[in-house]
C-alpha cells in the first residue's frame, strides 16, 4: 500500500482521485482508510482545491476527526481556501449557514483515523 503512496505523492490529482476511490469504497479496510486519508492530506498540502473541499467536507460532516481544533473550524478553513482557489462547488458550499452544526459523538465517525495534517502551512 505504501508503494502506491510513493508513486503518487507528487501528483495532487492522482493523490486525490486515489484517495476518493479508497475512501468511497463500500467497506474500506483500516489500511485503505489510512492510505486514503494520507493521500488526501498530501493533495491538500500540494494545494489541490478539490482535495481541500473533500477533506473540508469530511470535517464539517463529522466523517473525519481533526487532530486539533474543531470540526467546523477546520472544515470551513479548507473549504474557504478551496473557494479562494476558484473551486466552484466550494464557492457554493461556503455560502451555507453552519450555525446549526454541532460537535459529534464518537460513534458518528465513519473513519477511524485522526487527521494529522499540519494546517499551519495552509492559509485561512
């Protein structure tokens, strides 16, 4: 599995598409989930706007637990950056009112991994 990461790690589009394939599988293994999240984080670090949107939605929808900060805070930050980079669906999504969002219970998570992405390099 890690060989796939090494092959894709410098191509943000390939990272994003492989991540989506792994994470959207009907019953991904823990190893597939972890690789999918790692690939998605790599695409975000490589400034891929669609990857930012996908990961941001995962936080907002409580499908991925951030290492630090709130779900909504991290999610909106990524979606807003995606919108700033011109990604159309992010522009539409960012206009929604998130005031009704709430923090999830631990049983709400679809993925077992915790995001370890360093958001300090990503501008808000």
